[in-house]
């Protein structure tokens, strides 16, 4: 994937030098030809180093996941006797019983739905609010704009844990505890500073002249936001959506605090998985299967949106 | 279509002392092609952006037609602008780019399609209507930006160096296209460029700016033949005019042992003894070394139709004078010893202290 994305850029950069220079400045051409092999050798070496580093990081990160996947298919008796890598050699002893066990647990299906019901609004709401804020911080003039932005970004340093008790008190006063709305609001608040920061940087770096052109063409700020800023910022939205979704999906603390064990019918999958060990004591061998189930959806989300990570769509707006 | 008037318009950027545009007075006639030209930092783009409403007017007023637009929002000024970097909407097709204004104005779909098609036909963009800007060449993008302006049928076109991102050949071709398109549409146009050749070839009139101050505004012919000061003289024309600082004594300007006589009015206008003599490359006659100012040819630039000789006069080896031999004369060669005589009709005289042209 990386290679495919990178290659056209490299070719374009190489094309530009001869086409712009050759017509006017004929003499430098032979010099450039002479230099080419050395430069490409150096860049090839640099690229090799880069590939090695990326591969190493990938291996380090993927091995535990593979271990988890393999373990989840091993019978409990073997799990406690030998390491997961021994299962990769014959004779094979794989079983589906762990998954059958987890799926048959009381409330696991419901917990999965709860997780979705929490994660989707808790991703969409902060994204919307942050997009409006980011546009205003980028393209609207108002007094105190920079100060306000600094304050919002400054909130990034506030540890989430210090807010738990005061906010829980407020939610209790409003009668929100135990309800999904409480978790949505909490995650919106926790996610906003980073979301505003990231989106402002992206929207603010869109070409100014495109917006000026739109204003001259008769666009209001609302039109410029929906017709220009949003479609041109899709990669940033996608990246942010993945971050926020994964954060909420994997969150146990916030859900546990604001929903509480007393409202267990509303608890998400993370809480249900944590309970797996508690209620069954020695059932820890089920964890690998449960953990892999909870990873499945984020993986799908990531692969669905990952092309936006690498592909920008701003190409062609200004000269090029 | 309308007149445009700058009335003592001034722009001072926050945090700076000197104005970017300083009390600009300029009247642009209905249907006129006005070029604002100047080096970078001269305030030409700022002046254009003030007219567009993208830059505040700190003092003075701006009128489009009979309407005072000084405090009017850009979208309500009925102008169209072509940006230097084209500023196309990257996620929209060519057709959507051109029709953006009409869509915002909620015109009927059929009308939008009709007008976009007309504009596209005018600019040879019909085959590309469904493409996105990323898949267009530089020249095509430039034409889309033009199309976006044309389709609006505005009162005024504003163009901010629209050709500076094209390669040299395409620039010359597009230059004439834009000029003839403007004549055909008859829309008042304000065109900003730093390229004096563009200014000379395109403009009905050209306004030369420097450091935010308007130097001279007139037809290209007058700017070339009667530049109002040393700056305009040096800026207009390529290669530029030879400007030689000298002094006045007994009845005339002294130049390499010769005396160029001054009229009484010229003498009265002088503030000091310093006079700058301006002669364009084509204003010299090449004679034998003992007749004119003796000089040595250093380099000859052969351009095919023209040739330019860079010569060093013997009286000052650090100076270079550019000479274009006229077609009747033989082109000198590198190392030749020649004599130079300025043709009397080609001599421009300026006061060195103030830079102002002496009256003829």
C-alpha cells in the first residue's frame, strides 16, 4: 500500500526537474545525467533502511496479536502447558470451543450492541462539533480567536481521571448516570480538544485562495464550510474518526464510572470481558477469544477507512 | 460593466507603519483593460484585493459603477477574480467549478448547464467538463479559473498574475487569448502582473506602482516614450533603459565629453546639478570609435530577430551599456571597438536628486 501511494509522487518529482529546466537551460543537462546514478543509489539505500525500520516495527506490533489469535483457538488444557508458538507445529490441536463459550455467555451479544450504541454517537458528535469549531478558528475573524484556541488546546493536558468525580456528581444531579447519554457527553468532552486541534491544523492549512475565491463567488461561511471545508477535509475526518472510535470502543473506565455496575444492561463489551474473569474465576483462557472478538470490529473500521489515512484529495486545487 | 474608482484608497497592514497601498487615486473606465504593474512589494496585489473586498480599506473609498463598495462584502460586489494559483475547488469537476457561483445563486439547473457549456466552449474546455482539477494540465486549470470568472458575467474581472504559473510559451499564447477575450466581452478588467512585457502587451492603460505609491498611469506607448521618472523608465522596457548619472555645466548635460543642451524650462526644473541621462538600447547609433563615445563590446546576445550588445565605455570600465543595433547597422562582434552616439530624439533626462523627468 505504502509503495503504491509513494511511487507516483516520486515520479512526478523526477519529471518536474527536467521539464522546467531543460528548455531554458540546456547546459546543466549532462551534469544532471552524470549525477543521477549516485543520487539514486543513495536514495535506494535510504529507502532500504526505511523499509527495514517499518518491517521491524510491524513485526514487533503484530506478533502479540498473532499470539492472541492462535491462543484463542487452542484448548484450555494446552494453553496452560505450552507457549502459543508451539501450536504452529504439527500435530495441530485447534478448537472453536473458546469462541462458542464466549458467545454463549450471558449478555455478551447485548454488550456488543451496547458498545456500538456508545461508540458511534460518541464518535459522530465530537467530530461534528470539532469541525464547526475548527472552521471558525481557521477562517472566521473574531476577537480573542487565538486565545480561545490556545485554551482549548491547553485542555489536552487535563488528565481525564481528575474530571471523573465532579462530572459524575453533575450527571447524578441531572439524573444521567447509567444512561448512554452520559457516556456520549463524557466522550465528546474528552475527545474535543484533540479533535479541534487536529482539524484546525488541517482546515487551516487548506489553500486560503480557495476560500477567498468561494467568498467572491458568493459563498457564505455556511456554504464554504459544507461545500469546501468538509469535502476537502475528508482524510482528516477519517483519521480522527478512527482515533475517536478506537478510543471509545476500547474504553472501560469512562463507561464503568458513568454507567456503573448497577446498570450492567447498558455496559459495553469491555466491561463484559472484564467480568468474564471475575465471574468465572479460572476462565481466563476465554479472554483471548473474547479479546479477539472485541478487536474484530475496530479492524473492520480501520481497513474500511485506511485509504483516507494515506490519500489526500487536495491535489489540483492550486497550481501543482 | 462599470467604471472603477479608487479614491485616496489606503491600506496599512496591522503591525506595520508604512502603508502597503498609499492613497491610491485611479479611475478605470468602463470596459477598459487596466494593468497594475510593479516589482514585488509594490502593493499591486493589495490594491486588487482591496477592490475584491478581501483586504480592508483603511482610508479613502472604492467605487464600482456608481456604488460605493468600500464596506461591501466580497460576495455582494459583483466581481469575479482569477487567482495566481487558480484556487480551483479540488473535489469538484470542471463543470461544477465553473458553475459554483450559479449554483450558490440557486439558478435553474438548465440555465447553469447552458452557461457553463457556453463558457467551456469559449475556452476549449468542453472535453474536460467531467474531470477534476488534479487531472488537468496547468494551462487547462488556468482556463477553468478563467471560465469560473466568465460564467458570472460580472461588472469587473480581477486577475492576479494569472499567467505566472504557466511555461513561457503557453504564457505568450494565453496572453493574447485573455486580451482578445476581454475585448470581445467588454468587461472592465483589472490585471495585476510583475511582468512589464505582459503589462505593455495587454493593457489599454498601465498603472505603475512602487512601494504602494502610484507612479504613472497611462497607455503603454506613453509609459514607454515619456516615463515620468527614473523608476518607470527603468521598469518599462526590456532590456531596460540605460540610466547614466551625470551632471550639468555650462549650458548642457555633460556626457563623455559631449554636451547635450538644456532648454530654459528644463534648467528651471532642475533642483541640483545632477542629471540622469536615459537612453534605451535602441536609441544608440553605432559609429566609429573616434566619432562617438569609445567603448568595447563585451557580449553579444543574438535573439534571431534582434541582437543586444553589452558594451563597456572606456570612460568608466565598471559600467555596462546595452545597445541594440538597428537593422541598417552591422551587428558588432565581441571585442570590437565601437563608438556610441545617443540619438537626440531618444534621450530622456531626469533630475537625479528627485528622479523626476525634466520637461521636454
